[in-house]
């Protein structure tokens, strides 16, 4: 069976990866054979300067989901390159590096530093983090999305993936803007802005007041958005949002996703990405499917 998929000129051995922020920099797991089976690894988003993240409480469980407001705690791009990237490269799995700048200059500075590095398959632009108290995200404005993607694409030595926010009126419009800016792929969806309240104290259960909702609760909406975007753009789509099982992942693939990313599922079952991969392989054998491309975008209407 052929499970390989392609984004730009990069071939990934299979379509299963992990969502940024859910794999972290867990060096003690890097040598596990199961990790080496993944189609790609997306480490935690890296910013220009080091960040300590948001105050606690950072995570709160909700029905069929989770609200998080971590705040992109990370060592900054210099610390990442010096201390984290070498171990990630040694895994031998394609790396998609997720980056976020608080302005265009920071995005430019990060990509210029990454351009000096080897062993990177692609760069994901995190345009949609809802936890940093920005009133308007780049991914909520098509003109801003197109302009930033175009700028970074003109500088990058790597394929560019634009990660989109679901907190918009029409996500397909934003995806088209990213494509027009030169994005090689789009990934969606990031978390939905949400909150939970302790009625006794009448305070938010999240230290940052609001956070991002993920998990199975958002999956049906995410599948719809992936389907809508896949119909409107010609570039590959990486689908995510509540994938816990192979059945969940197959929904995204049938809807039109070229790759799928396991996020919140990692917190419940650290083996979830490999379970998803093995489940896809079992499904293909059962259905006598020889190529993953027979599944991608195969939704009947």
C-alpha cells in the first residue's frame, strides 16, 4: 500500500502527524520506534523571543473537549535552534516547524534564522492563536493573511503552510487568501475561542479568562470546514480538530484533507497518532485500497 502524501516538493511517508502544542519537546520519547513511524512531527510553536506563557489555570476539561490557554511557552527561536532542533532532527521524521511572530518583523526574523538550518521539511505559520489577547488575528483578515504569507514565502527556503483560525465568518475566504499569497498548504482548524465559568466564585476557570476549545466536541465543525476549504483551494489541506481514532481521521481524509494531525488525543492516549496510522492501514487492507489518494476527497454527494 502507498500511504505517502506530498506538499510542494516534500514527500511525507504517511498522512499522520501531530498538532503543534500537543507534542511539545518531549525528548525522552524521540527514540521510540512508534514516534519514528509518524508521517511528520510538528513541535510546539516557536516565537522570536522566549515566552513564559499564561498564568494558571491553563487547562480545563469540558464535555468532550478541553479549553487551554498555555500562551505558547517556548525558549524562543535561538533557544529552539540551539537546544531543541538537534534532537528533533535526529528522530529521522520530517519536521514541520510552527512559528508565530507578534508582528511581521518577528516572523521575518524567525524565518531568516530557520533558513540557516538543515533538516526542516516545511514551516507552518501560526496565524491563529487565540490566547495572546490580540483583538484581531491575522487569520481573521484575508488581506493581512495574503500579505504575511506572501512576505514569508518570498524569504523562506521551505514550503509554507498557513494555519487557519475557525473563528471567522468564512474560513474558505481566508484559505483562498493564503493560497493567493503563495502558501503551499493550509492547516485547519485551530481551536475555537471559548470560556468556562465557576458559578460559585463567578470567575473564569481559565487564568487567561478565555482559551481555545479542542477535542471531539469540535470535530464535526472541523470536518465541515476542511471540506469547504478543500473545495475552494487547489493546495493540500492538513485537517485537525478532535481526532481520537482512525475513524475520525478517515472522515477528514474523505472530506478532502491530504494529511491529518492528532492534537488533544495525545493527552488522553500518547499512542493515539500511531493507533490512527495503524487504523488507516487496516481500513485500506479491509477495503482493498492500494493508495491513500483513493480516499482523499472521496466524499460522495
